[in-house]
């Protein structure tokens, strides 16, 4: 059991405290009144799952997502979250900004959660507010942010929604005991009802509401599947309680309990390896015993089973869009806040790491002029989604976005293949936590790191610097499961290794990657999109391959500042972050000569 501190009264926590929740039935969702088109302008339905993996093949078990989205839309195989945990990732998604620019870096206060979102002034400056200002109706049902709970839901209410029905903590992850809060009503318990089915009915109702109102709309549907089920119990005397919580396998609907009995976690090279690898606390993890592995297979099957209700909901949304006559004028975006690992690198179920399982997430887009049945390798991130949505609605991108609109059309994808950036900025602060029955004691401190992914036809690299100043480098073209850290440990010089990348010495490539990370870890706006331009203001370098020109060896190898932390912190504290600004290349002159 893990301890979570909440200032929640016993009456609020108890499901028997009916006075906390709405005692009268809520007003019904608007009934279907016909086939009236919302508008000739497009609509968007955004489906945001919770902790859904891509690398562990969850999409292969969603036949209706395949039928309606993968076969009728474009799949972005290299889509990444930029921070692998729920609340910070969602805030980045809805603001178009990296976590170091939102300063929402955790799921709970003081560094994250809904209270931090409010205190940073973001409730007046994020996507639904911008869409309403542009004349669009906005609806949301499901999970918004962590620490959005039965006591603070109205302090203040989330801004920017025509209609809303939010899941609230501490019941957000209880599949059979959820609590929703509609518009400005008091919270209502749905104890005994299956969470995703309740959510689906609310989503269908908002679709009817949107069509009836006749304006173009943006609807977000945010199921918690396949996130762990979270059970709470109270500890302590008096009105203020501490909540013990345990994260167990997610609970599927009864109709799906029997599925996938023979399915197990994919056994790639990183799955429960005989020899430890990686760095920091991951290197010290013990190998999982057979009982633990079998439990993790059960955990995996439970995740797949919970996704079946999401699969059915996707079809239900498609059917209703078609019924209303607006399917062909509606974009449907399907993604997850972050990925998930189970057994890779000896890890218990969880996220919060920089491995591909945690950061590479599903992204499928279907809609007008979007190519059907196509997979693209262009690099995209969650910070690109807010710019994309504004672009689809014909709204000008904001100058402070850290991302750029995702290409959707055939022409756009062709141009992106030649011109779009190849990098992903990844960052994390605080702890990592194991989930499931074997995840405790599973809180690992000093899980703070800066990282980047670089993906191009000739290379696919992951580079990271941890807060204890250990380094990682994986070549995913030759090591797709990230089991061979190319950066020597134990004091061996990088110059002494015989490892090469792109036929170049390791230290030559690492020097460029470190400089790129130095820019990205502190970037804002345009510098997040075009970081090489910070390093090369002349504009003659826009890729890693171009930066590897030998004429830059002295600049990167000897002159450039290096990424380093001064200490490990649980949140974004600037004086712990090390150097913040990179030097610029000055036409071959040494910096002492230039100055």
C-alpha cells in the first residue's frame, strides 16, 4: 500500500456520505432531435485514453478502432508524449507547451495536479478557452487532470466548456465506483456501474447536445482505461484523513472478463532480462520471479480487456456521427496521455521512464482530406496537438506554442517527410512508481532526467542525462529494445570506446546530441521547433546529420556547454537544472576570439 496525502474529510471519502453528492437525479442529457448539421465548418471528437501503450501492441486488440480509425485514417507511428505521466502530459497537450514551460510537472501538489494548473494561470489560457473565443462549442467528459477532486472541483470550475461531466478524485480510477461532476452541479456517484459505459452514455449525450445547438464543436472523451484500478482506504483519526491507495490491475466490464486468456506480455529483448542494464535505480532492479511474471501477464490481459469497452464506445461515436449526418465533416483524433511498460528492463507495471514503451503513444487521425489506411513516420508530439486543432478550425497558431501543426493531407505529409523536424524533447521530474500487487515498495526517487529522441531514415537515437549526471544513449536501429547503453560507465572515457554511429566516433555524435538537448531542455516557442537554429543562426543546419559536418567538431567537442544537473529535485526548480543557454556557432572562430 502506498500513502497519498489528501486533505479530504471522512464524509467526502465515504461512498455512504450521500449528502456530498447530488441527491436528486441529474437533468438528462439532451435527447436526439433529428439530423440537423452542426455547421459546414468541421467538428472534432478527441478521444484520450489513459496509459495506453503502443509498443506492447494494445491497438492490435481493438478491432473497432482498426475498422473505424486505422483503416479510415492516418496512423502516426512516431508520435510521442514529452513527459510520461498523466497530468503534466495532459497540460502540455491542452496548452501546446512543454512541461518546463507550464511548470506542471507532477500529478499532485506542490508541483502538479489541478491546483498547480490553476495557480499557473492556465485555466484562462488553454485550448477550450481559445476555441470558445473563436465561436466553437466545447464539451468534455471523463478525466481532466489528477487532483481534480470532490473538494476543489469548483475552486474554480475548469474554464472553457459549453458542457462538461468530469471524473473526480479520489474516485477517478475506480472502475465500479466512479464519481462525475456535470457542468456546475454537485458531484454524483455511479457506484456499481461500469465506468466506461457511464462515460459512453455521457459522450453520446453531448454529441446530441452539440448537434441540437447547431454550432461547430469540439468534444473530448477521456476514459481512464486502461489505467490501473485504484483502491482507497482511510488512515488516521479526526476530520482530516490520510488515504492509503493501492494500484491493482484494471477491471474490465463483465462481458469482457473471459477474453484473451492465452495472451501474455510481448517477450522482447528487454523483457525481464537476465543481466541488468540502463542506469540509476533501474540498473539495480532485481529480476522478476515466475510468479511476478505471471501476475504481470494477468495485468496485461486486464488492460486489453478494459480497452474493449473503449473500442465499443469508438464505434458508438462513429454511429452517432453518421446518424446525425456529420461524420464526413468531423475529425476524430485518438491518442493516450502517455505509454506504459510491463516487465521491460525488469520494471513492474508503470510509466514515468524515457523508454520507448513509455513515451511512444498511439495517434490516429480520421477526417476530411485525411489519408485512409496510411502509416506515416513523420515525428509528432503532444505539444503539436493544440496547434493542429487550431489549424483544423482555421484559427491562427499562438506565438508561444512549443509545437507545430501535424500534417494531415497527402501533400502535407510529403512536405513533412522532407522538411519537418526529427527531434522530440522528453523530460521528467520526481519519482517513478511501480503498479500492481508487486509494485510495492515501488517508489523510486531521483527519477528526474532530460532526454531526446531523434528519428530519421539513417538513424534512430535516444539520449538522456539524469539528475545524478549519468548518461544513456541507445541506437534503436540496431537496438530497438534499448538494452545496450552505448555510453561507457565506470569512468571509461567516451573517447576510448570503439563504438561508432553513422561511421563516426561515439564522442562526436554525443557532443551534438548533448548540445541539442541543452537547447530543448530550456526551449520556448520557436526554439523548441527549430532548436538547431539556436545553435546555427545562419540557418545552414537543421538536422543531426548536417550538424555532424567535421567543421563543427571543435565547437561541439570543446567549446559548447554541457548538459548537467546541480542536484536532483522533485519538481522544476531552476537552480537545480544546470546550464540554461547554449552557445551559438560563430563561423569557426573560437569564442575567445569572437568575444
